[in-house]
């Protein structure tokens, strides 16, 4: 199933029934819906110019964290309702293992084009040629279907837009014309990597299996309010109730995004913030408050509040090349043969400007400072104390006057 471009699809679902356009950071049209394009809105146009051509246009920028968080939520929904094999690495394209009846139900529910085939690549090509809400079933006519593939859809099998432009200059209109070339010609023109990938695809080497989806990548907590919420201080109290269960469900994992959904009289308003590192409860409370401010829902009155963590993964940590002496026998073997082979760093001041004041090399076993070829060069060090330096200066002065005659 293809939902590309995903920011435009997401904005259209948030504002159904009106022409929509996605803006970039410079307030220019990045994507426009079919209704907006029919009204004269073009890609690269300023937002004011687009509104002058289509007054009912809703133009808005979709941040990357918001798009990724919404995509993760969609994958969780697909896993819960349709299949346990869901794969959506790139936002806008998702692969599922479905029957024809379930595929038709999915296409009708999301009003999205769905392709059905024995391999992921052919299913993707079928989805690109299907209309919204339609299921294109390739079936046993795969060879004839591939022969009708246009050149614009060849990115699925590895071609870049530059390759497609060059093929159009040569008059190649689709995959059928590319099939007439020899394998050596395709590798010479497209490059070795892309050419070999295309050759393997034409020989029948395709991806058959859909990866099993790992649930639990989205954790959320919701609270319905009896009285509409208008004050930020009251929102902080609600967040302090919603966030502790979410932190307990993480179980040592880390989240990439925090999303706040608010239900108001005007509909649902959402905002997403990217998390850096592993913030504690106080940090999450502050980020949730900032995300709530981004929604602009407090003046309208919030009837329900939802906090959501997405992009949950198990962080990887590497403490060293060898964790400890007792874990691996190789450490003991190396030290038996080469006693002075292993050293480790002892940090003195990580924020020091001078290298020799920042760290020093110490022996692996004894911990004593051991100068070696890896030891940083020693910078300037005062050879005398302040009292000794003053005494030395007095002696030089006396020696000078004693050596001068009247």
C-alpha cells in the first residue's frame, strides 16, 4: 500500500474535504493535493500566491517528528487490525501479508491504492498503478504486468531520478524497453550496483517475505476531562499523572518522539517534539508542556488529553573493547605473553584545554601511570614553586649588582 507523499496524506486526513498543501521551511509549496493543483497551485509557489489562486486552500508545514510519529501510530493500527506481518521502513510505503478480501477492506478504509502480488517489488509497482481505494491484483499475469510498467515507477527496482531522466532522453518509456537491453548494457549505463540489482529483478530474484512486526513501539496514556481545560498549570498536573505509567512501560528502552493529542470542540489538535537522550520525568513534563503549547488547544478548551511516546527502541551501549578481566580469557592470554601491551585511559579533566591535563595512560592491571609511545606530550610545567622562583629572582638581582663596579 502506498500513501506517498506521506506528509500530504497526513495533512489531508487532518483536514478532509478541503484542498491542502504542505509547505517547507521557507513557506513554499512542497506538495499539493489534486484539488489544489486543479485550482492552479504549483510546487515551489509561495503560500500567499497559492492562497490567491485557491482561497479555500489549507497550507501548513508538517515537521519530520510529527510525520514519523503519525506513521508509527499507523503501523501499530495496521498490526492490531489486519496482520502480524507489517513492514514500513519508509514513511508512505507499507507492506502487509493479506488476503484479497482484507486488502479490499484496507483500501476502502484508508482510501489508498493497494497492490497485491507474490513479491514486495511487484506489489509496490501494482500499488503505484492503482487508484485510491482500489486493489490491483497482479495474479498470474506478472510478466505482462511488468512489461507495462512506466519509466516513472522504476525507482522501485533501484533507479534514481537521474537514471529515469537519462532513459527518457534515450526514448526508453518503460520497463519493456529496458528488458530489450542486455545485462552488460544495463550495467554499463546504470552503473554496476544499480545495473546488477535490475538484472537480478528481471531474472526473478525478488523479496518474497514480509518481516514480522514488533509491537509496542508506541506507548500512550489518555485522560478524559469532565471540565474543559484552559490553564497550563492544570495541564502540568494532568501530565504528572499520565507520564509515570508511560515511563514504567519503557522498561529501560528509549523513545525518539513525544506526541500530545488534544480533543477540543474544533476537533483534534496534535504536536510532536523530538526527544534527545533519555530525559527523566521532569524533562518529559517540560517537553510535554512545550508540545501542548505547540498545539494551541488551550484557548479552545481541552476535553481529552493523550500523551504518546513513539520510536521506541532498545539502546545499544558499548562500555569497552573488553568489558572486564574475568569475562574473556583473551585478556589474560595477552597479558601473559605481553605484560605491557594493554593500557587504559584515566580521565583527569575531560573539559581541560591541554591534552596532558585531560587524561593520562595507566597500566591495565596496576593502574599506575605508565609513560609510553601513546602518552601525550607533556606541556609546559612550572619547574619551581612561587617561593623558589622569587628566591631565584632575588639571587639573579644580587648577582647583577655585585658584578657592576662603581
